């Protein structure tokens, strides 16, 4: 894996959640997902109740994450976003891998959380940074 892709994977590991993008019945949608990196694949955990995982199975999807609301001093004052695009498939991870996701939400939109897992094989990786050291942050007026 090229160094740019390795850096994007390293950034992904700094945040626990991202957004999965694909289409369902010809309409685009975004879904929140929890992620972990295993080897050269990204494993996603999402709520199965919406059927989004089924729409993604066998399709090319995009998965993105950022630090826009969680920048740390380790980010050097920069905001970043990463995106991974490639085919996804429904998987049944081992109990050890499931444990790496951490505690699952209890409910989603008032319904019990039922996990579904996808494996994303990233074929295209992009990373973007916004350097705020060179310009002041804009604050909203009260």
C-alpha cells in the first residue's frame, strides 16, 4: 500500500465513526457507521434495521471520516478528511473482531440496535487537509 494510503488509514484510526455513501433504489444516501481497520480492509458496523447494508452488499461504496468536530493537538491545528472507495460485502466477523468495535449503541431511532457488518476493500483513497495555522478561525457573531 502506498504511503499516502497508509497515512489515510492511520488518520481513520483516530476517529471511531464515519459516513457510508451509496445509493438505494437509485437514490443516494449517507449512513453513520463504526469502523475498524483489519489488514488492508475496513470493517464497518452499522444498524441492520434500515437495510442499508443489503444495498451496499456487492456494490461500490464510499466511506469517509474526518476530525472536523474532534481535532486534537496531535493534528497540528489541521482539519482532515479521508475517503475510501471500493466494493463492500456483508461479513460475519469473529467474536474477537466484534469486540474491537467496542460498545454498540442501545437504540437507533427508538428501535433496538441490531448490528450488520460490511467489509470494504478500498481501491481508491483520498485525503484532504485544511491548515488553520495560516488563517484565523471565523467565529459566529452573537
